C-alpha cells in the first residue's frame, strides 16, 4: 500500500473542490433563464372629463371608468332648456380627458297649425302667419304652456324641470318647509345647488302664486 503524504492529501482535496465548483458553474450556466413577466398597468378607476355647452353647470367632472356621455351630462346637473340631445350620442363611452360638448337647438320647432275659426258675427278671423304664430313650446311656460308653483310643487313636479334632480328637489322642499314659502324667485338662491345661471333658465317655468 502506497502511503500518501499530507501535502498530497491537501492537493487532492483542493483539486476535488475545484472540480465540484466547475461542475456546479457549468450546471448553473446551462439552466434556462427565468421567464420575464411584463405587468400591464391597471386601468384607472375614475376618469376626468370636461363638459361644456348647454348644461346647467359646465366644468370638469370625475366619473367612473367606462362612463357614458349621458353620465357626464347628468354630472353637470342635466341639459338646459335649449339643449339638442338628438345631435349627440348619449351612449358613447368616455375616456380620460374627453370633452363633451352639448349643442343648442339650431331652430325651434315649427308652430302648430292654426285653425281659421269664424269670428262672432260670421266674419272670418284673421289668419295667423305660420312664421309669427306662437307655439306652446316647452321653453315658454313649461311643458305645454304650464308653469310650476315652487310653493306648492311636489318633488316629482320639480324633478320634471330641466337641471333639477331628486337631490335638488328635496333640498328645495326642505328649505320651503323650514324657512317658509318663497316670496321671490331669487329666494331660491338660498337653496344649496341653485345658482343664478340655473335660476335664470328656470324663471320662465316657475311661479310663486
């Protein structure tokens, strides 16, 4: 049996360690690289849009992601009396930074045809020219010529008016119950949510008697 000196043992141990290190390095080098995962940023929960034109309160509004044009108009407290909603797509989906423009009616509806009724005494009444005849439009005297008495109106009556939703209707009635009847239309400015611009548009369809 051949005796191995201590120096030779140390050399063999070092060679074995170096061999194991080389094998480990080769195995690690040949391993497949880890797949790279690309994270897609989540869509924002809210979007900001700019609503202008014939709405009660133009401005910038925060809406939920996926909101439609109709949602933006409702956020601006609804259309005005002269807004033409037939010229825009209320179902269009909005994106962050969009601008919603609500146009106004270019030409009022044609008046209802007048009937040439005989006047008392048999004479024919003067015929009204269709261009000068006054039609009972919704912008004059409310719906079909009727106005709303804010001192007796119910919440449902007020909600039929453009620019007044359920919340604002309840505020008007609560103010009337707590402070008493409105003496002037300007007293409506004391109700939170009623501004001069909205009041100016509602004056033709409101009364106090």
